[in-house]
């Protein structure tokens, strides 16, 4: 669940996969790049971070 972010199907799938394999509270880091929006999903508990950006949609 993206809570206010407009994620596409590819990004939502990546978030769910990340959430299933990590332990803590999930949060997002978002950057506007001028071409598109770069999105990282992070786990507060184990300090993991993964880029879920769908670069094909840019």
C-alpha cells in the first residue's frame, strides 16, 4: 500500500515483494529527477533500502 503515492502496478508489486521480506515499518524516499520520480522503499527495522522506480515508465 503506497499511502498517497501514485505508484504504478510494477512499483506496487516491488513494494509488496520488499514488504514480505523485511521486518519493520516501511517508508518511502522520493526524488524528482527532472525526467521522472525516483522512489526507494525502506525498512526502518533492518535499515534496508531498495530502488523500486519503474524506469521503463519514464
